[in-house]
C-alpha cells in the first residue's frame, strides 16, 4: 500500500488529472443502493471472519 501511495504522489500533473478524472467517473457511476449493498456485504464478511477466529480459539 505504501508503494502505491508513493507512486501516486510521484505522478505528473497530467497523469494525476487522468487518474482523478477516471476515478471521479467511477465514483459517479455508483448509487446509494450500490454503496449500502457493498457496506452490508463488508459487515457480513467481518462478522464471518470474526466468527472463524473465535472458532479457532
């Protein structure tokens, strides 16, 4: 992750703009329903992982 952050920080202004515009388009394609569904799935994954950790102990 640190390597990716370093690469982003070293982008030229033009490269940054291309990446930024692409990410903005990606974000704007999501709806609130998409966001809540992804969040809910993440919560279920966290619960499942926590349960598996408890079962090991």
